[in-house]
């Protein structure tokens, strides 16, 4: 280990010299902590886990790569770096890693890993170009979501074929010469269950598997968290190296628990599934009519489908009776969350048989897939070539049917399952359109904590892991992350403050409003009156809201001269909005962004592009979120005060992220305005303030509340 330490120290000095940088104390601490933690090989099932909160400006990418790569290579392990966004992946692959190779004597291979859905399927392309059978199958399969001529674009398909044949394109969606909308791309790709794998006659030219072969040779693999979680859900080692052979780096690791929950969540729309079952029967009938399958091979399948349709109709009628009009509004839909995740007894009784029947459907569709795979493998026989081509065309369709049957079985299994005493429950809820009594009803379920899933699939299996982000702690502690992610007891934690001069560079202002956010209209009116006085007409500002309704109410009520300066999140795609904002600032004009939670992190507007961040209120969790609500109810029942143990830490965490949008570089400066007096007046405000960087504080100095009458009274 001493020689590796010396190598890392030497490489660090080389990098600093090559780039003209000075050593950063926080960066050196991060390198040392990661290396020392990973160097301690734990016993089986207890791989080392290092959690590093590294404030903006630490230089965490260089730190985690330099500390972990030499160690991974020494032990013949793969280093899997999992980010959140494509832009972060591209920065690693196109900039950060090549710079390390250029500035040091380190020698290693690296590769970018993407999911199967990012690559074109050459067999699918060939089928689309060959004739109408595959297009007709796709129309049948997806007609609920798209136009009748689903994604049909023969000119695009021919152009892609030519680019593939010339070697100028490798089938990667992100490398195509122009952005491709999902409806144009989806007919060209397959998911795992739709792929023939090594039995495909074009396997040697497969875009996905060719890219995957690069992973086998790579020492460092750059992926995203969703791909890592997908691989783990499949058992690990399916797309990426096995956890036992990997050291993981989770950048922006605060996303990991929520993403994990989503990977194990289930959701269907009942009416849509009933319609799908009818199309499933029609598709199977066409397979037999075209003599792709013998009638006997699908007899049991066709007998099962009407029974399933009948039971789904029973579920629809029951859910209509259970649906209430007093649900919560969440993500533009009404939601009805079952208390502590306990579905009504009549729904649980219906769920068990439904899960069983969908399980039978899953098994029978799997047999159809296997039969089609066998037929496609017989193409070397002259008499079977036409039949094999037909099987190839239909295999992705059968695979999609199989995947959907699995999804239905999993959903109803989750509703039939009993709660485990003392364990965190699953959230279960309905969603529907309040204003349309005949609209489809969604039925969903999700774990409320990622702890069990991550412990079983990751922490107890991996050779080591590093979790890092600028914000991981809440109220000065890592307990929230530890609980939600199920981090092992032996995990080591380190918080490295940002080197930025916060007190000199920025102020935190809390104007006097004489109202709380729960007084919705009064609070909104205060913000409307204050913005023209607080905003710089020629400056660049970011206004963050917790409510879409309030964001639009404020926007609609502002004077026309201000509305012309505002780019609202709902009017543009994120990248386009940021581009327009920067362009306006570059022209010396004032620009204001109105955004919701997604703009409170991952938005990088350094220097002149953002000198004022305004926050409508402390971003506590949304009480109508079914997962957060179920978790809070469980905490109240089992452990006491959910506000202090869940809502307050989460609010502190999100507020810290929102404030982090202001200072992106050491030379940045500006101000933060928080329209929420609770941080000053409530008993918990002190903890919230202490969790923030040490900005200059200017509290309750300006009265921006509603105008007073002449007598001085409201």
C-alpha cells in the first residue's frame, strides 16, 4: 500500500504542475480518505464504503479517480463510476479521464456504458426496411400511445443503414447527427426481453454487444446510476461487471435511494392493461394465421386471456368504488394513498388471483419466445429460412408482451403481499383525473426505503464503494442518507467544506413578510409585490418555487415589463431554457429563470449568469407524495415525530442544494433571498441556518408584506 500511496502523491503533484494549480487541502483530504477506506479489505459481505460530502470547488472528480483507480487495478477490480446525467458522463469520458492520462504515467483503459435502449437493433432495422409485417406488429403493440403509422420513417432507416455499413456510425442514439425523438427511435431498439442475444444471425454486428465488449477490456467504466441499478436488479454482472469484481463510485450520490425505489416500484393503468390484453390476443392470432407458430402452441395462451380480461374488469369496478374525490393533488393528478400502504381487504383478495393469472401468462409467453428463438436458430436449413425470418420479426413483439405480463404480475404481487411486522411498509396508491369520472385509474406501489434492496444487491456484495456529492448531510449529520440508503454500520463518513469565501461573497436575506407560506394567497401576494423591488432589471436571477401553482400565479401577476424578462420552466425544455437565459445575459440584458425542484440542483450558472437566487419557501417534502406520506405515517406510528426525523432533515438538505446554485466558482458573488420567516422565527430555524454555508445574514430588515392602511394596521 505504501508504494500505491507514493504513486498517487506523485501523480497528484504532476497533475497540479501540468495544470498550474495549487494543492487544495480539501481535495487532498478526500484522496486520503477514499484510498485509506478502500485499502481496508473487509470480510466477505462487508466491502469498504466511504461517504464524502465535498463542497463545491473541492475538485471531487479528480480526487475519487486518483484515489481509487490505482487501487482497483492493483486488485484486478473494475472501477465503475456512476453519474446521474449524460453531461456528467460525457465530461468524464471526454475531459476528466483523458486529462489524467495526459498528465500522469497512469495507463488504463476506459469505456462509456449505456443501456441497451440507447443502441439501434440491426435486426429490427432490417425488419422495418424489409416490409410491413414488423411495422404492423409495432402498431398493434403500441397503438395506445402513438399514431397509427408508429414512428414510420423509411428515409431515416435507409440513412441509418448506410451509416452503419460505412462504419461512420456505431448505432449509438446519442451519436446520431441530430436529436431523435422517442417516437422515431423506439421502433429501432429493443429491451432485454426482446433481444435474441447470441442466437441472432446479426449478433456479430450487434451495436449493443459490440459496445459491451469494450467494457470487458476497460479498467474504468463510466455508467449512470440507473444502469447500475438495472444491472443489480437483474442479479448483477448482466450488463456491467459483477458487484464482487467492482469498486463503485456514485457521483451525485444523494439520488441513489430515490432512484433505487423507482427501480423496484410498480405501476399500471387498469383500463390500458385490459385493452392491451385484447391486442395481445389479436397479435397471437396473427402469429398463428401467418404460420409463425402452430395453433397448438398458443392454445393455452388464448384460453387464458379472456379470463384475465374478466378479472381486470372486476378490478376496474372495484377501484371505481374505492376512488374518492378528496384525494391529494400530486404531479397534476389526483392520488389516493392507502394508509401505511395497507390496501383494502377486497383489493388484496383480488390481487392474489390476478398475480397468479398474470404469472401464468408470463410463463406461456416465455414459451412462445423460446419457440420463436428456436425457429430463428434454424435458418441454416434452406426449407426453414422464410420461417426463421418471420420468427425474427415477431420475437421482439413476443418479448415485449412477456415483459408487460411480468410488470403486471409484479404489481399485483405487491398488492397481495402482507406487511412484515416492524419493517418499513410499501407505499400503495391510486391515481386518476379528478374531473373525468370515466378516466383510467392508475394503481401503483413502491418501497418507501431503499435500504433492504441496496443492502442485498450492493453493499453486501461489492468490493468497495464511494458515495460523493456536494450535499449528502442534513442538519450536520449523515443519518438521513444512512437510513434511506441502508448504508452499512462500517461505512466511513467525511464532510469537506467548500473553499469558497461565503461570508465575503454572498448574503442570505430573509425579508419581513408577516405571513407564513401556509397562508398561500398572502404569501404569493408578498412575493409578487417584492420581486420588482428586489430583482435587478439588468441582472441574472434564479427564482425557485416549491409549487407549480404558485409559480404560475406569480408569473401571471407581475407587470408586463418583468414577464418579458422571465423564462419559465414549463415553457421550455431545460437545456433550451438555460441556453436562452445565457444568450440574453451575454447581450447585457436582464434575465430571470422561474423553476421548480429540478432547477435547485444540477444547474450550473457561474459568474454573471446568476447573481441572485430567490427561494419561495423552505423546500420541505411534498405531503401529497405517496411514498413520503407513507414513510412519514410509519415513522409517526413506530418512532415518533416524523417532522423532526424526516421532513426537517429533508428540508435542510434541499435548502442547502438550492442555495448552492449561487456560488459556482471561487470568484462568484451575489445574494440569496428566502421568502420564509420560519427560518428566523421557528424553533427549528437555528438548525436550518447552521446547516447552510456561512453567508452574511440580513434578516427581517425590509418589510415587503401587504400595504398598511393609514392607521398602520393591516
